[in-house]
């Protein structure tokens, strides 16, 4: 019976088109078919499918050539000229076991440095030549060049970079304005929205792929734990890093950063830094800041576990738990206390500490933010001033010398602002490594910026001067304790 009804539908359609050449011409030339014919066919098809029909009033097959040939091409032509290639190069030190031996050097010579290069993408966001890319694309580079879509190549200057957020801003110069992509509102994205990814995968040349927003607010993906990633299934491959993620309005909604892959190629799980974070970072570069400063409120936070949520009478573990509050900071003045839970910031939900870090980072210093807080079992609203992190009693940075594992390390006493710059908790005290000479013993022994030296050969380290004196000790044996990422590491070595 079903086959008979379907045959009647097809026969009716063939007779209708054969008997009405004018109607066929209308279907081919008009963007919409004759409503009467469309309604008849739709009713008949619905009759064939019965109650199992899945097509609703807003879903139908395309009618006419114009609808069948819908394309992303106009959007690509509008945005692709503002996506650039970024070439970073550095000179790597090569060591040989024969270096320093006159006999072997006479025959084999001294080892020579080798040039290493990396390839990525970037996005022009200002007609004066401001390019946003990823930090890992230009990390440790001695020279960074930018090639535009029209084939021109420029030397660039690094204006600002931050490993924590995996972002960098470059500056190129020309006598004519550059094409740009307007920065959109990443908070307006929803799962399922269409996206385009534009970049230079594997160095094959500029490539565009399409996909959707697969998920929002992804964190802990191994690139930057302080960010708040957009997940997309648009194909992203090595070389796409720093490229543009575009919405259907032609606006930049993300900077492509990483992929999840076991083979090195795209499997449909890519991540991008939200454009609201990119905008704040680019604005900081334009303002001439040496590092990206986040607003300071004088409070530290930790995750809300299921056990904590249950003890506080919460339905589910969400928000950011206040772990400590600086007595004289803006948070304390507004009434925030340890044990409170931040649930919203300026009306946006705070799902965890990563979400709070991200939303705080996109706000401007000198403004006021509204916090929705759970305190003593009741919800309350607090307006907290967003200030610049205090410098504290700034001590001069000291570069350590002499025959010690610390030689070549630049150290300083921690202040809230220095801690923020190094991606540390602003309530941590101590002496930290600020920078490392790449060709120094400190680099060879694996010290990193952000390491906090707690003890050297039995001496507690509380000032940079104490560490400088300890590093000059005349000894071959070294015992020291270093804190890194909240972990305590103890070392004993001979040097």
C-alpha cells in the first residue's frame, strides 16, 4: 500500500511538470517555487511519511539553483586577506663531547649553532599592522617574519606575549593600511553555530575549513590551564595555530590554538582562544604594557568539590570557592570572605575557577564588577573594584653569578604584581626565578621562570640577597629545595 501511494505521488509530480513548462521555468529562475505546487507536494509527501515525518515547518529541501549553490565564498573573500603566515626562527646551541678538547677540535672543529624554525598563522586585527598569534608559535624566537595573503613579507616586532594565555601580539609596518577582521563577541556563541577556520596547515598555503561550535568553556587541554577554550570540529592541523576562527557575520570569535590528536592530524577536535580574551590582550599591547595585567581583587580561589558543595547545601559543585582574602584588598573591603562561593560575574555564570580567571582577565582595570556570591547559605551581590596588582616593596632583580647551579638565573622577591606576571598565586611569598640565560648552568640544570627557591644548603631563602650570598658558597655539593606549581622538589647534586 505504501509503495502504491509513493508511485502515485511521483506520477502526479511528473504530470504536473510535463503539463506546465511555464511552471518549470519559474522553478528554475525564481529563488522560491510556486507556493501552490510546493504545498501540494509537501502535503503529499507528509501523507506518505505519516506520523513518522521528521521535517518540520522550518526544514525543507532546497528549491532553485540559488539555494542549492549557497556558498561560504563571499565570507572567505571578506576575511581571508587578514589571515597571515608567521615564520619564527631561533639559533639553537649544539654541544659536543669534544668541545674544549684541543686535539679533537683541531680535526673536527668546534660545534656550530643550528637554526631552527617554526611555522604558524596570525590574524590582523588593526589596520596599523597589529597581528595576534599564539605564544607557542614565536616562543624563544630570535626573528619573527609575517607574510600576508597577497605575498608580501614583513619583519615584525613582538609587542606583548604571555605563555599563560598562549597569546602574542606582533607589529608590522607598511605605508598602506592592512585588511583586518573585526573582533566579535565570543560570549554570544552557542553550541551548533557555524564557523570557519582559516590558517596555513602544514605549510601548504592558506586553507579554509568549516565546522560548528562543538562545545564551550573547555579547560585543562594541555595548552593553557588558565584559558576558556572554544571547541570546534572545523579541521585544524599543525600550522593553523594562531589562525582565525570566524562566525557567519565575518567576525573573529577565536584564535585557533590546539588540536586533540593521536596521529598529528585533525580528527575533528580543535580548540580556540575566545575573542573576548583576544580583544583584552590586543588592547593591552596597544596600551604599551610590558606584560598582560589582569585585574586584582586581593582574593584567591579553589575548585568546589562535590564534598564541599554538599557541605554548603549546594545542589551541584559549581562556582569558585574563596580560599584566602587579602586583608586590605578590594575583595575584603566589599565583604568577601574565605568560604564564600562566587557563582556569577557581571551576570555571566562562573562554572569553576577557570571560568572566573577567564572572565576576570577580560575586564578592565579601574572598573567595578558585580559578583553573585553564596555566603553563609544565602546569595548576595557584591560590587568589587578591579585594581592593578600592588608592586609591594619592589626589590631590584638580581642575576646570580659564580660556580653554582643558580648561575645565569635572574631572581627577585615576589610581589602580587610579579606573581601575576609569572602566573603564580598572588598570595605566595618568597624568592622566585624571573628569567634564565639560555646558555647558563641554571638553564642546564632545568630551572624555570616561576620557580621559588625555598632553601639552599640548609639556609632558608627569604630575600634575593640571601640567595645571592648562598649561591657564592665555595662548595662542590649542593642541596636545595624549589617549589614549582605547588609541588616541592628537593635536589642533591655535585657541581
